[in-house]
């Protein structure tokens, strides 16, 4: 049993860490803590494209980077979450088009998503439907060769600047009265819709917004079916785990700053790191981070080996995102009032980490999915 990266992975880690410090962090530092303008987001996409991030899960023979999950995880651990979240939309939506999109849709959009010429966003959540996607009320009614879409979405990634949105819509109900939910690719140039950014506590350079579809006409050919692509399930499980590694990124930043601060800051004539209670905080942070990393890379390694690691990916997401909230909060404590000052990055790490327990299944939903795997009984509904 080996618990370390091989030489190639170690090289990728070193290269990505260096690139993040030299290019990505200074780029983000030049932009205030608010949604990045479209040009800057496209520039960021261009910066991470050579790492394969825009098409990591799209197979190589279809023009994608076709990366293994562990290597992708290394990039998500090393790059700031503002960057990774942005890149992941093109990657995931590109793969989704391959699963159930018509050849025309794939030809029209996939190459531009891979090249980072256009930007994608995901519109699933609604004011009254979050964890329970079957509760969505945004309707798509067929009229001739179009669908007419009416409804409202919230927390849609990139919606104010995206060229295309992949929206979950209610197509009707089945024999038992349950919602039939489909996915429509909605192109801003073809179909009009209103958007606005919503302000959230963290990840403020990322765009999460509201979309209003009011009689929005979408060509019927933009309905994305369910093609049963085998790699799609693995891709969702990978995504969950990648959110865990985004959290690890923030936790590690906060921890590194805390270790340095504990050695340098003096009170009562000693470095504060000499006090046992401060050491206890540092030790707790280190242990939470190590555990998170092992859980995340275990899940990714299993996925690379073809195991459907449902329980392991949920454990990784649940544990690592909650751990990052705790670590970033402890980091503020180690820094005293400096930790709360907006002149230092600690409070931002905390705000950013706090965001990650929600998307792709909240902590509670992850726990229920783990429970279902263990007990064989679903407590979700
Ligand atoms: C950073 C970020 C990015 C996001 N990106 C997108 C995006 O790109 N596209 C998009 O459509 N949405 C996105 N979202 C929204 C996200 O998917 C939802 O926040 C998430 O699905 C939870 O839904 P909700 O917020 O409505 O909470 P709710 O589902 O209303 O949950 C509220 C509380 O109830 C709990 N709960 C719900 N059901 C159960 C249950 N069965 N058992 C126990 N507890 C339960 C939840 O865990 C939570 O604590 C994003 C959110 C964030 C924070």
C-alpha cells in the first residue's frame, strides 16, 4: 500500500504550486473581492487551459485532456478555488454535452468550451428547490421546434457572464405524477434571459446569480438527453471530491500562515507557538488537513481504478469541507484580532471555506448518502 504521489504526480504538484504562486495568486490579488469581469475570467481560463483543466474529464480521443482523477485533484488542491470553480464548469458541461447532446450541439459548443473561447454555467437550484432537484418548477413546454422556458433560478454559476447555461427544467410529469426533469442548453445569443449577480459571503470573485426565464425560446435540439455515458457517474463523484480538495487548499493556506505566525508573534516574552494551547490548535489543524487529504485522494484513486466510490467521495466532500471551516476558524484564533482584519487573508479563507459545505450536496445530504451506502436504507426522503 502506497500513500504518496508517484514521480509524475509529484512533478505536477510542484509545477502547479509554483504556477499558482507566480501567476494565479498575483492575478487574483490585482482584482478586488467581487465578481471578476468576463474578460478576466476568460483570461484565467486561458491561463489554466495548458494544465488540461477545461476538458480534464473529456476523453482524449474526443479532443479533451482526458486526465486521471488524482492528477486533476492535485490541480484542485494547488489552485485557488475561485479559479478551479470557474474551470470546472466548462469541463463538466462539456462532458455532459457528450453524454446526451446531438452531434450538432457537440460540434457547435464542445471545441469552444475546451478552448476556453466561451464560458458555461449550471442552472439547477431554484428559490424553492435546492437539495431536492425534483422540486424544480421552471417549465419547458414544447411548441413546434422550440421549447418555451419560464421560471427562476438562483445560485447559477457564471450566469451573468456565461455564453451558455445548462438548465434543469421540468418537462412534465410521469404516470405517477412525478416531475420529469430534463436539461436544456440555453445559448445567450439565441435565447433571451435576465440575470443578476447575488452577493454571498465568500468566493466573491466567482459569479453566482439569479436567472429569470420569461417566455425564453430555446431550439428543441438543445435538449440534452441521457446517453448513459459510463464516465458521467464517475465525473459527479470526482466533482464532489474535488470540492473537498478546494477546501484543503484554503485550509492549507490558513495553516501555513498560522505556523509562521505562531513562531514569530511574541506575547509574555515568548513566541505564542511556545504555549501548549496554541500548539494544540496547530496540531488540530494539521491533523484535520492530513485526514482530509487522505480521504480525498483515496476516493480519487479508487475512481481512477474504476471503483464506483460513492461512499468514499461523499466522505471526502463532507469531511474536507467541514474540516476547512474548522481549520480556517482556528487560524483566525491563532492570529488574534489580526485574523479578523480584512488587511490579512485569514478572514477571506474562512468565508471562502464556509461556502463549500453547500454545493454538490450539502454536508447533511452527503451524510445521508454515506448512511444509505452503509445501511442500504435511504433516509433522504
Ligand atoms: C459555492 C456554491 C456554488 C453553487 N453552484 C451552483 C451552480 O452552479 N448551479 C446551481 O444550480 N446551484 C449552485 N449552488 C446551489 C447549491 O446547489 C445549493 O445551495 C444546494 O443544493 C443546497 O440547496 P439549498 O441551498 O436550497 O438548501 P436546502 O436544500 O433548502 O437545504 C437547507 C438545509 O436543509 C438540509 N436538508 C435538506 N434536505 C435534507 C434532508 N433530506 N435531510 C436532512 N437535511 C436536509 C440541508 O442540508 C441544509 O442544511 C451553489 C451553491 C454554492 C454555495
